[in-house]
C-alpha cells in the first residue's frame, strides 16, 4: 500500500474504461472530506464483484469485496455496527440491478445511511459482456446471440418508487460534475443513490450516444417528486431521449440505523442470547 490515495496495485482496467474517471472522482471527494476533518479511517468502500469492484484494490481506504449482488446488505451491516462510518458501495449494474435488486430497493426504502455508486456500463463487464437489466434490447452479448426484445429497467425510476431519499445520475465523461454528485451523496443524511453511466470500451461503448444525449436541467427542483419522475422518464436506457444529469430527487427523512436506544437494546439482547447459546448456557 502507498501512503497516497491510489494504491500501487496493478491496474487491469481496459484503456479508456470509464472506471478510471469514477476512481478519480471518488479520490477527489475523499481528499475533500479529509480536508474538512473526516479522517480516511471513517470511510469504507464495499465493493461487489466485477470490473467496478477493483475500486477496493485501487483506492487506499478501508474496503472489502463482498459477494456479487450482496454489497448493499454487507454495507447495511456495517452501518448498523458502526453508524459513525461513511459507507460507500461501488456496485455494477449486473451486480445491483439483477441479483442485488431487492437489497438495493429495500435499503432505499429503509433509508439506510450509505452512498451507492452504480457503475452502470449496461453489461456484465468482468465476465465478458453478458446482457444486464439495463442493456439495450437489441444488444447481442455472450449470453444472448439474438435480440432479447426486452425493455431495459429504468433504475432511477425504480429507486424513486422505492422511496429513495437521494437519486442522482452522473456520467463518467463528466468528471467534475460527477465529483460534485458523489460529494453531495455522501453529505446526504440517509440513502443516496447515483446511477453513473460508465463507458465500457470493450463491450458497450456508448460514448457517442451519451455525449449527444446528456444535459444538465437548469430549472429543476430536486425536492419536487413529480418533476423528478418526469425527468427520469425522459430516458429509457435506449439511444433516444435526453439524459438528465445531476441531483434528480432529494428529501430529508429519518434514517435507519442502529444508533437509537431502542435498537441498541435489541442488539445487546440478541448478542447476549447468541453468546449464551454458543457457550452452551441456553
Ligand atoms: C453469486 C454470483 N453470481 C455470479 C458471479 C459471476 N460474476 C462475477 S463478476 C460478474 C459480472 C459483473 O458484472 P457487473 O456487476 O455489471 O460489473 P462490471 O464487471 O460490469 O463492472 C459475474 C456474473 C459471481 N461471482 N457470484
Ligand atoms: S471490460 Fe469494460 S468495464 Fe471492464 S475494465 Fe474493460 S472497459 Fe472497463
């Protein structure tokens, strides 16, 4: 490990991969938080399994690889055990929108205090380009040599329906804005979710389309839920429509955490029950 923010682990991302920009945006946010008095030890990255997950190796802060699709559950456990930590989940679209979709929606519903960055390259990158819930219907991947004809999920719309208190969208080729969004997400009290359109040079290079489609709305009020719904419906994860970037929705809501006296007592009772069980004193 180096003393800096990028480790000396060998980087195996493909040249031109959008993950580099996400890594540097997150690194800049970590630097800013440190400058504001939050030590690095108070931040933790929980990664899924996939190209995105290598963030755990490349950024020099506490981190763990979890299981594919289960990062948000691991992160929920960390938030409950130590509510003082800033927990950041780096997950893939295959990871979070397929196997992990229930965990993502329920953590949003509960308003668990964490930030979820979905590296949405719209393909299973590490395993060589299979179809994910946000792949275009006409995409031919390793697992589907023919059109699926399926309609892609619109994840920010799902998250809004689930009661997510912070919904944002970024783009890996708009690094400055992405840095601002990640900072805003971590600063938000409760569950913050950022869908990051990430270019995958090897299997899903949408650079040309995204560069044409993305825009930052000027008169959008993130506290307006109906306006947020209209905004996310402009784009259906196909090559048509405008893609709004920025904070789409944000509201203040009670967070789910283990810090309340009621929950602390419950966990203490449960822990002592488990310890008695282990020690054979039921
Ligand atoms: C439970 C489980 N299912 C499947 C896999 C195999 N697997 C590992 S990485 C991966 C693809 C990851 O794709 P995504 O989450 O979109 O991340 P990316 O590689 O594109 O960043 C899959 C299917 C696994 N390791 N564990
Ligand atoms: S396969 Fe795609 S997501 Fe994975 S490292 Fe290469 S360009 Fe990046």
